[in-house]
C-alpha cells in the first residue's frame, strides 16, 4: 500500500453489529508535521464569574439538551454551555439525522422520555419513518423496503427515523427556553475548576474573553469527556480496530437528488448496483453510498469513514475535515455522472461539526459490558433501557453507576462517553442512548444540587421516580438484583 492508496476494511453486519460499511485508513497527510518546541508561561490572572447555578451542563448535544431539560424540570437552576451556535450536536450540526433504533425487537418503544417528547413535538414533515403500527413487523417485503430507509434490521421494522436538522435545532432551543434554562452559545470550556477532589465549575472562553461558570453539580456532555479527563477522572480509550463505531468523518448532504429513483435502482438492479459500487471504489478510492434523509430530494452521506485519526488531535481533526470536504465534491461529481436519480444533484451542506464516534469513555462506578447483553436483567440502579443489537439479545439495562465517576465528585457524565466496554459503546454512543443518559444525568444532578449531596449519594428510588415522572421507561429490579457499582458488577 502506498500513501495514496487507502487500506480498506469492510465491516459486515453480524449479530453484534447492525451496520455494514467500508472503513478507510491511509497515512497520507495534507500538511507536514508541526515543529512546535518548548513552552511559554501564561501569567496568573483573576477570572470573572459569569454566573452561578445549580447545574451546569457542558455541551449542548443530544445528551446535553436532554440533561438540561431534565434538570430544569426537576427544579434546578440550569445553564448549558455550547461551543457552536445551536443545540443538538451531531443530530443537527453533525447531520447525523438518522436517529437510531428506539424500539425493541417486538416493536415496543423503550427509549422514551425526552426522545418521545421530541418526536411528539416535531412537525410531521420534519420526520420520515415507519408508522407506529409497523414497529416490530417481520414481513419480508416491508423489512426490505424499510431496510433501505434505515428503519429495518435483521428482517424487523423498527423505529429509527430521519429528521430535519434545522427543525431539531429550533425545537431543542425552544424547549429549553420554555423551561427556564440559560443557554450560552459560542463558548468553549477551557478548564474545570476542581477543589478537594470535586468539580465546582468551569473556566470557559468566548468573545468576552476568559470567564468562569460555577455550579453545585457539573454534567459533562462534551462527548469526549473533556471535563472529567481534565479534572483528573479516570477513563478508557480502547477500541475495536476497524469497527465502524470507532471511526470519524464529516457528514454531508447533496440536494437535487431523486432518492426514490436511487432506491429503486439499489433494490431491483442488484447486478448493476454491484457494478456501480465497484466503479465507485475504483474511481474514488474512498467511497460511500448515500442514506435517505427526511426528504426524497436530499441524500445523506455519513462517510467515507476514516480510521487511524484521533478526534483529540487538532492536526488529525483538520485532516479529517479537509478529506471530508474533498470527498463531498468527488462524490457529487461521481454520482451526477453515474448514479440514477442524481443527474441534478448539487452540494447542499457539509456538516459544521466533525462526526466523532469515539474518543474517551468514563471509568465509572458501574459499567455496561458485553457480558450483560444476554441476561436482560435490570440493575437496581437502572435509569433507562437500551434496545439490543440483535434479536438474539434482550433489552439492555443502563445503570446510574455508568454516569458516575469512580473517583471524582461534583460531576456526572452523559452521552457517548459513559462507562462501558468498547463493544457496548457501539450502541451506547447513538443519539437515542445519549438522550437517555443525558436525561438521567440531568435529573440526578438536580437531586444532588437540591439535596446538597454528591451525585454518587443520590437516592436511586428518588431518581427513578423523578425519571418515571418525566416519561422514562424504567423496569422494577428483582429483589436480588444489585446496584451496578457492586464489586462483581464492575469487574474490568
């Protein structure tokens, strides 16, 4: 392999992976290595306090939006700090508008609460997916139809719709404002404020300069664990090499497409589609077919997916963006020339946010692990339920302990960096699961702040009652079921 030829690994669908995709890796770089040396001394200075609150949510993505709303509804004074100009994170600015499965394999909605409210409030023309009476249907023709529309897996129709990202931005913003949450856009957390082993707030940067936000409880919803990592909390970084769930890219959309024509070609002309895919790989090297969106005239591309680059390295982040922008132009030209339904396609939008799937995962009091998948048993500290990766497995209990740092106070973590093993991360990073863990963390943060206790000391029964009141699906644990922070439940 030369530097200009990508190494390609194709990940096939299995019982433990529902998504098949090409993963690309190459050592080629646009810029030469940097030549920085030495250090500079930053002078000490007084930092003004911007605001004091009960609960500070750092990061306004899916988890952060749900956390802020849950904390506010539980009676807390809440601030959400967001570096971009919108809420929703990858579900909006990252154009990951395919919202993964929220139903179990029987068609029951198990990720509820915030997730259910969002879809009840989004306009009908902002959502595309199967009607409720189709969820769980195993009809082969229906499953084939909805598989190409991202809502059927293993021959079963599920609730995994696509959404209009602009309507989601607006709804996320308005629902927080309605509930008294203070939103701070265009602001980037620089450092956590840690005193006696507890996080007390953060220092952030904006056009106003350097300021501090103080809080009784901080919820890290950065997606990368920036708060707990910089505060000295323990974390894991191991991945499954070549797994689609541990790659990165910038998503993009092409307008002017006719997705009905494209899907008809893909469904009914298998030999011609295979030839098209082979031509794309030969012509472009890095190649990705489109997904549907919420409109039939917009094609969604969530790749080509890149491995071997870190979303914690600024040079790698830059490399990913440059490559992805070039991929967008090359794909648009190729599809206009060769793909049915794309003759009038044009470049509509490259995502403002980098599509990061994995960086750090919290080392928590509890943990979601591969060995848990088969049992189906609820933890005593269950705060939500995730669909499993295939019909072979029952639904999976999400424990409160997975949100609580093993050795850091004043902080909870929600979103794709919750405490889990690398395999379980494949589904716990998805947007509905981020809504789930965000809502749990927000409700717990409010209870801790209002009660004057550390997050690890929150009463689980009280937390579960608060979440049920907000519409979250939580099961009753059997009498012998342990909390997730019991020694045998967190074996590493």
